[in-house]
């Protein structure tokens, strides 16, 4: 929600002041609703977040609408590139790969397509290093990339490979 983003913004600002963190290495990750929040924060706090990793949760239509209807003047947010890693199971029945249109939750393809456009990922996907059981692809952008890791089974859970894959992804993210 917008209140959550104000909270995250305050935390990031305090971390800048108190701990002198690298402004080009601020990351978020989340599972399920936390993943949905990551996508919203990537839009709302795009000047402060380098990359996100979303597990078992896609973008909401409401987040996409932030580009068009935020603020008293009804001007939308100006999107800037944010690197994205999305991890999802094909058999997730809580937030299915096809999305949940009753809840205004995008499909994985709609979510990745949205960020490919913002990140300027105009080339076809290339293979991304992952375990053989994972269908892993990357779309390269000039300033930010989109990575998709799909696993055949696992339902709506945190995969064993997620933590290491996310750490590796964040370690290699571009930071302009």
C-alpha cells in the first residue's frame, strides 16, 4: 500500500543517514503478498531501489495504475528501470502463473512484460544460469534486467534455490 511505501522510504532514508549504505545497492524481496508489495515499491520508490526479487507473487493491476493516476493532479509516476527477478512454480494454486483476475493480479507473463517495457528489454530472452530443474531466462535492458525462474512443482512456497539465486542476482545487478 502507499502507507507501506512511505514506511519503506523512511527506513531507506534513515539507513542512508545512519549507516551510509550504498545508494546503488538497495534491494527488496518478498514472497506472495510480499512479492506483490515489492512490485509496487519498485514503482513508487524507483529512485531508491536497485532491484527486487519476487517469489510466488505477481504484480497487481492497482500497482500498474500508479503510472497513470497518482497524486492530486492525477499525474502518474514516471517509471524508471528497476532490475526484476521473478520466481514462480507452475503448480502454484494460490497465485497461479496465469494470474488471478478476480483479485486484479497479473499473470507472470503480464508482470514480466510490464517490466521488460520499463527496463527497455528489447532483445529476445537468453538462458540464465540455474539448476537443470528450473526454466531460467533473462532479458537484458540498457539499465536494468528482467529474470524469470520457473519451476515445475513446489506450489506456493519458497523454493530451496531461491535464497542463493536472489543473492547472486542482487550481487550482479547493474547500478547506474
